[in-house]
């Protein structure tokens, strides 16, 4: 697929990583992923060099998910203006990486009691997304997305939450 005329070239024409090579690499990666959305990175990329380039792109300090979402969201807003009514649907996803012990920056997603261990924590990330959709069901694009490591509340915080009144009386 020609990168110059692809949907990704248009969608990310405003992305700015401060390096045109990185901007161009994003378009190539997105084109590869859209050609094979069911595949892993290794399978979607056309060979070892493209796979290695994709992983280098993701590891590069100059690239960020925030910049990708910013550029995409700006295009989604433009598309949304073509519709009379837009639905902003929201969802939270939990990505569990407990089987990836070398991964850093993860939060504690959940806790359960094991057979021989009192507390077993699942590690991962929380992602909250807001997707714009037309009333006909046409996806317009992601308006906002926040991905973060979750911090579980301590038992003390949970206890206080259960006894703190929701409504407080105001004194006049």
C-alpha cells in the first residue's frame, strides 16, 4: 500500500514527534496494522526489518500515545461536524500484564485471595476511552483516551469510604 495516499497519511498528517522520520514511521505502522488488524505486530509487519522498526518506534522517547490520540482526535472532531448528532460512548478496559514480569510502570488491577497466599495482585493498566459514533452507528473516532496504572485503595481507605456519608449537611 502506498503510504502517501493511505488513510493513515491523512489521519496523522498533523502528528508532530519533532522528527519527520518518526511521523512517517507512524503512518507505515498504522497501514500495516490496518491491513492485518487481527495479527500481532510480528505478523502485521512485512518482515523482520519492519517489525524491528515498529518496536523501535514504540520504545522511542520522542513518540507518545498522547500525540497520536491528539492528532486522531482533531480529525475525529472535523468528521463529527458533518453529523447533526454524535454519541460520545465511553468504556474502561483493564489490560492485565501479570505474565510479563519485566514490564515496568504497571499498577495493581485487582486483588484476590489465593489458596496459599492471602493477596494476589493482577498487574496492568487501565484505559478509559471516549469514542464518537454517529446515530447510524458509524464510528467517527476517539475523542479522548487516558491510560494509566491504577492504584488500589488500602483497606483503611475502603473502610472510611464505607462510613463517610455521601451527602453532607450544610450549615447556614
